[in-house]
């Protein structure tokens, strides 16, 4: 069970890092401006980018669209960073 929790945290951190990198490098917008421009809660977006909380699929899609990247590209980047052996489910 502990491994599943550790993997969940690792997954959240990697996805958050990707969103932050895309926002900073491609959109070139501060967290506050980005959140305000796209109707996102600044506090939650900050927590998502730091991996403190996960986000629902609809929120991930909205952030992806705002960054000008497909959600499938974000997922592919996460898969690449996490590696083929990474699993969210304890087997």
C-alpha cells in the first residue's frame, strides 16, 4: 500500500512539473496572470504544479489547452519521465 502512495505522489509531482515547465517556457506567463486569464484558482494551480494535489481530468485538460499543448502530449511526457516500469497500482 505504501508503494502505491509513493507512486501517486511521484505521479503528481511529475505532472505538476510538466505543467509548470510548459507554462513558463511556452506561455511565458506568471502563475497569477495565467490563472486569472484562464479562470483557474491560483492556489490550486500552485499546488498542482508543486505536486501537492492532483487534478481532475477536466482541470488537466483546461490547463493543457491554456498552455497550447494537447493533454495527450502531457501524458506522453509523464510516461517518458516515469519510465516503463512505473505503475500507480500495487500488484
